[in-house]
C-alpha cells in the first residue's frame, strides 16, 4: 500500500474545520430562530428572514459560506500537488499556513468580525494559496 501524501493532512483538517463551523452555525442559529419565534417562509426573498437574527449569529453562517468559496481552489491545488508527488516540503508548509490562517479567519469572523483583521488574514491565506499554485504551475509546464 502506498503512503499517502503529507499534503492530504491539511486538506482533511480544513474539511473537519468546515464541519465544526457547520455545527457552530446551527448550534447558534436554531436557538436564535426559536427565541425569535421565526416561522420559515419559502416565499420570502433569499436571506431576508436570516437578516432578522442577531449579527453574531449570522457571522457563523457567513463564515461557513466563505469556507465553501476560496477553499475549493485550495482543495484542487493540494490534490494536484499530491498527485504530482509534491505534497511535502515548502508545499506542505504553505498548505498548513493556508489552513491555519483560514481557521484563525473563521474565529475572528465568528467571534468579533473585525473586517480589517479578517482582510489581513484572508490576504495572507491567499498568498499561501498563490504560492501553492505557482509551485504547481512550475511542475506542469
């Protein structure tokens, strides 16, 4: 049996973190909906009812949605690097940096939601993603 590429570990960690955020989202959203005595209306415009919930509740859902966006590129590039046999060294460090920064971004958004702080963390994580992508491009061309 072949040994799995080390870069798959941060991939699994980010998936697990995304599910933690999913749980946190519903652990705060469902009680808030109950407290507000919300009756779900399928005819209401998208997001309108959720906007009635406190901002601190919505932040968790916003972050969960963010974890469905840019990280999809991370998953693709890390899986490509694993298949290319380049899932260690600098690529592994960049992958862990990306995952660590995304977890910190989640915590900042879910707890205090300081946009300036979130932006810096997001930009740093994007630089890690760019590094992974440049490394992969250099391997395939």
